[in-house]
């Protein structure tokens, strides 16, 4: 990312604000897990679970992703960000919308308050998608990363629109199918369309860059893009016109696409010139395995009927994907990306001087290690508690996750204070 200084985007302070807001949301989610263990014992359509899921998906993971893409997308495509003003509007409306939606879900206050929160989120996501779309279209040459990012933006917008319709459906009941039918669509489009495609697009550029890999073959990425998008489109068509009877075919398409991406990442790792891998990158590769486990669980869910085992496994699937795969990636990649952003802001005019620190020197590595020391067993206990229906085990898991969030947030504050000072 040596040419990052040549592209125009939001300030390092604005990107840091996304990380600070995201880390606070992560802390709150962990507190809610600790306090609301009983919510995991019932149906996944539980007010407190809905609050935690949306706070994690929007306030924590999406907040970090959005802040990061304001730098990475211009750098990856070598273009300027379309609008800084839209970025600021998106940030503040996202915070307001997430707070409103999480609070109204937690107490299940349907009606005007929840609807206003949903509209704020739709405005935030709409402005973000428009801003990033206009940014990516500045890049005229064919670029597989741009294709991943653009389609992820489209699926994010579809997810937000469907989510807004579901909020209004609480009060007006205008949707032809039952609420859970559309909730399934909403969740899977968000998981596979927004999160998975965006992660694939960004990692396909960052991994070879950070590992100094000689892998340049984009055929696997192109095939992956077609297969994953084909799976999502097939799932939509199947759910609307065939009641989900061909879901296994869609899963096979998606699994094939993920296999192509996994093969690409393996090739990147195998052909890397940087043999000694730092902590964030090493941890990132380990966290990718949680994504593969999530895919396997999704296949099992297709086989099971809506019985008690299905409900427990569905909650496990959601926790493993959001709280395991995506959270693990964010926890690791934060300390590859944010220190570099802060370093650029502080030392870009002093590059080459012997006395300046490197980006990896800006965060506390002991805190980074402690963050994962508590995170991994916390996640395992949370999942075990869900399967065993034990609120005690869930609470212990939540306690460890909270400690992980504390060390993560402490490192974020350390980096941001360095930039402010």
C-alpha cells in the first residue's frame, strides 16, 4: 500500500472513528452475551438475540469494514474516494440507526421508533453503497476485486431494503409469506452477499500484498465470483418460487466457489516470499478455517427439519459465522491495517529515517495475544453453552469474550491516542 498517500479519501481520524465505534459495539455485544444467556436457550427469533445480531453485524463488523474500505478501495483501485461528505453522513446515520434498532429490538418496541431506526440505517447504507459504487466505477480497467466489491455493495443494499421492509411488516403485515421466510433471505443475503463477497474481494488483494506472494492467477477468483453470485441468485429464486426445495443445489454452488477461493489463498501462502509471517496474518489464516466449518454446518441445516436440533444448530451457525469467522478476521486484520493508517498519518514525511517506528511497533503485541487467548476459549464456551442449553456455560463464554473485547479496545485507544497526540 505504498501509494496510499497518493489517493484522496477520508482522514485517518475519520477511519479511526469507525474503529473506535466498532470496538465499543463489540464490547456492548459481549456484555449482552454475558447478561442475556437465557436468550440463546429459545428460538433464534428472540428480541435480545435480534438486538445482539444486528449490533454485531452492523455496529461492530460492518462499522469496521466500512471504515476500512474508505482507504482500501481507493488504494486497491488507485482512485480517489467519490465523496467525503457522504462518508461522514453514512458514519453518523449508521451510529444513530444501530443504536435505535438495537434498543428497539432488545425491548421489542415495534412501530415508529424501530421504523425510524431502520430508515436511518437504510439511508446510511444507501449513501455508503452509492459512494463506493461511484468510487469503483472510476477504475476503467477490468479488475476482479472491483467486481467483488461492487456486487457486495449491491447485495448489502438488497439486505438493507429487505430488512427495512421486515421492520415495517411488524406493524402492517403486508408481506405475502410469513416473517421467518423473509428473515432467512435477509440473513443469507447479508452473510453471503455482503460479508463473504466483500471479504473475498479485499483479501484477494491484501493477502498477496502482505505476504509478498507471486500468485497472479485470477481465473480461480473469477470462477469463485460466478459461483458464489450464482448460488445467491439461485437461492433467491428458489425461495421465492420453489419454497427452498433446491437449497442443496445452491449450497453446492456456493461451496464450490468457496473452494476456489480457499485454493487461491493456499496458493498465495505456498508461493509467498515472506517466509516469516507476522501475528495478524498468521492469525487471519487460522480464522479462515471457521468460515469453512460454517459452510459445513449450513449443509447440515439443509438436511434437518425445523426441530429442536435444527434450532440449536441454526444458532450455532450464526454465532460461528458472525462471532467466529468474521469477528476473528476483524480482530486480526485490524492490527495489520489500522497501525499502517496511523503510521501514514504520523510518519509519511519521515519515511526512510532510521529513528521512526514501523507500523507493527505501534500496537501492544501482548494485548493482541491476550485478545485471542480469551477470544478462542470464549467462543468455544459460547457455542458449547448453546448446544448444551447451559446459561452458565454461555455466561462464562461471554465473560471471556468481554475480556477479549477489553484488550482489543485498549489497543484501539492506544493507536487513536497516538494519532490525536
